[in-house]
């Protein structure tokens, strides 16, 4: 999948799940601040990614996923 | 001397309406909220009868991060509690500045549990259950959610006493205020309506199967009753010390003058006469009133053959020659179970404040026990200033509350 299409798909799903404007989802933005979530909300983001791409982000890997760019890269690197 | 405990606010979300005004109109008109739901038959239900109500849409009122932790019944409880607080003229500033408590009746969260288990079995990955499931699945889902949403800082507890949960929540809240441990407590009861919560109840043949006439299915005290109809929603009352109400200039609606309780110490599902009688007697004794002061009794009567008969015997024994009107609002709402003890206080309050007694729908022919009571099948336009409300539950838990009008 092209990265731009992947980003669109991720952003669309995140905007719907977390009820935020899709325009706020920019690559450098902090995920927790932008989605207005705590560690519990991150669980729902992980579940969302898993349901979309079949990729399970492990808890210890979340320390390296702080921005949306980090998230897009993680998915790109792990998608089969 | 024990402190006086008064009701200063009410809220309701039920099959009779989404707020106090709508519910009052339905009670006055004797409207039934019972329907036939064919989807229950597809799930293997013996009875497809149920109360009908929509889940309130709280999107735009509560954030996604608040709603994600709320089980179905929390939505009803939020709606009822928001109305009750508004009715009591208690705002956010008051709540954060005072230690207002919360005691809410609830005894299941089966819909949320079922959804979690279905996901776990399907996905074999607990992350996929989502962050909200644990908070939705616990029995205390309502008290934990409402306390966080409304920023309540006093007691924070769920009361689980089967179909007397809501009544016990009010009675126990009153005791905390009487003891000086709380000034104001948000009390109530809620009941989920999804089929998963009551499939097992249907399985023990407890429900009416008068499916061709949904509005005639719930017929408490009638000779031809054949079981209860499940209902649900939520009801909230704001109770506080008389001093607290006066201090903040609140409108005092009524005073809770008596709370009686007992346990049958008998069968798990079959009620007896002794337990309810003792609950009634304790409430009357505690209220310190002449039994003739009670102008209306809101019976627990769920439309089951044995339950209604034994309650009728208990009421007849305790009330003797005094014959106040006795009705079961379950004839309109079905059995609201964990919610019923609270909702029936609200229904009775609405009747007392508006000078009428809603009909005991479908009371067409008395049986040997109900013939000894004064059960109106049509609305009675009557002023009364004190009522008694009974709530009984599985395991033989009984609760009776007496409420006196304050004009």
C-alpha cells in the first residue's frame, strides 16, 4: 500500500474513533495530545491499527511511537 | 434526634418518557410502554415482550472519552441524573465545592460483559476488547462513571439488592444523611434493557407470554396474570438534609420519613408473606405515623402469580381495615428491576405532586388475595400527602420507603 493511501486510511479511522477533526492529524503532532487520550485511549488506538492492518503494536513498542509520523512509519515497516 | 432527610430533585428516563414532564403525562393517561420485540424470538426467547425505550444519544453532550466507559444503563442513569440535578438546582460549582455522594442501584452489566466475551472468543486477543470494556462490565459501572462525570466527592458506591436495589440505595443514602456523614446524596437505580441481560430470566419462565396483546401483558394483581414483562431505564432522586436544603435555598419536594427492610431467609426466588410484612411494619414504625396517614401504596407487584398474591396478603395483614389505593405502576412500565425502587419513588412523587393516582392497568378480575385491597383500574383524581413504596428482590431482600409531601 502506498504510504499516502495508508496515511489517509489511518487518519480517517482515527478521526472517526476519537471524534476529532481530520485536519488536526499532522505528521509531527503528538498522538496523545492530539487525540486527547491517556494510556487507556492508546489501547483503543492499538486495537484500531490491529483491526485495520492486522498489526499488533506491542506495549513496549509504544514508547517509540509518540507522533503520527512514528505511527505511519511503524505500520509501513510492519505491514505484510 | 435523627436529622430530617428531604427530596429536592428528581429525574427519570423510562419507557413512559424521557423526562419528568413526559412521564407524568404518561402516568396520567395510563399509557403502557410495553411492546413485542420479534428479535428476542430470534434469540430463542420464550417471550418477546419488553418495555421500549431508546438509548439516549449523548454525543455532543459527553466527550468520546467519557462515553467509551459507559455501559448501556449508564446512558439512562446520566440522563436521569442530569435532570435530577437541574431539578434540584445543583450546578457544577456546587458539586466541586461540596462532598455530594452517590449511591446507585444496579445489579448487572450483562450486555457489556457479553460483548467483551464475544470479542475475546472471536479475536483471541484481549487488546481488541478495547479500553472501555472493563469499566462497562463491572457492576459499579454507573457509580464509577457518574461520579467522574459529575465530579462527585462524597460516597461513591453501587447498591446491589436485586429488584430492590434502587429502593435500598435511597434508604441507605437517607441513613448516611441521618447519621451526619453526608449532607447530600444522589440516589437512584438503573436497568439495562438489552436482551442479554434477561435471557436467563426468560429461561426460568418468569415472563408473560401474552404476546398478542403487549399492552395487556403486565397485569399486576389481576386473576389472569401470567408473568412479568422486563423493562428498564433509570431514575434519580437528590436527597439531602433539611438543613442543607434550607441553607442553599432549595425547593423541598418531600421528606423521606420511613425506611424498612428485611430478608425472607427463605427461598431464592419464591417470595413469602412474613418478610415483606416485616419490611412494611418497620417502615411504618420508623416513620412514626398512623397507618391511616398513608394515602397511596405503590406496590412491588410484578404480575407474577405467587409474588403478587403474597404481597397482597402482606399489605392486607399490615393495613387491616385501612384501604388506601394500591397500584403497581409496573402495569405500565413492566418490571424495571434494579431501577424499580427508584423509579417508583419518582412515579409516586409525580402522582402526589399532581393530585392523581395512575391506574393499575389490566386489573380486570381480582383473585382471592387482591380482592381484599383497594386497587383502581382507572385513574383516581385524589390528593394524598403520604405514600409507601415497596420493592422486593431475589434472595428475599425487601425494602419499603415512606415519603411525605412538603408543600
